[in-house]
């Protein structure tokens, strides 16, 4: 591990902690040359799952792409970064526990929408409008109607 400040490859681990997602470790390190401290994160290397796109091509599953899509859907919504990170971790966990080597992009999109529906209904509709390529207002109404019916039910 090279120090980000002096680029020396000589450090020691000061502290190690397990992260909340359960799949990574946070390490505080100190450079032995410049004495500055920095944080690194280690993730368990999972077997690579491929996403089968609509055109048949296969690309590696990307946690960052899921996070980016969620952030766009949740833009200007009262959703914390921690909630987005938790949702990404839950989606990633579902993918790695339910699929061995490949997941269809449509199934992955539906999985993301299922988690988004629980997180925020507006973000869900935003994501669904792009993912399902809504053509007109009727598509929006068809997607929102079940949400409205659910919210009118007594709790």
C-alpha cells in the first residue's frame, strides 16, 4: 500500500474495524516515513457475476453503476447517503446470494426497483420511468396507480 502523501510503500496498520455492511474492513494506516495517517477499505473479493444485457453482451456486475442509478433517482429527495449505501449493499447481497454466475439485466432492474419502492416512492417512479422507458403520461399513471391505492389503505 503506497502512502497517498509521500508515495512510500511502507506503512503500519493502526486500527482495523469491520464496516456496517459486513463485507468490508476499514483500516487506519500510518506511513512510517512521513508519519501521516490515512484510511483504506478492503472488500471481500466475490466471484464475478456477469450481467446479461438486452443485446446479449455480458458485462461484470458493478456496484458503482447501481449506486449511481440510485443517486440519480434519489436526487433532491430526503434520502441520506447512508440509506442509499444500505440499499446498494442490500441489492448487492441479493445478487450474490441468489445468482451464481449471471443475472439478466431485466431481473437486476426489477430487483433495484423493488428496493427503491421500499426506500422512496418518488425515487422509484423516477427510476422506473427511465428503466421502463415510459413513452407518455399514461405509462406514469399506470405505474403510480398501485402506489396510490396502497397509500389509501388503512394501516
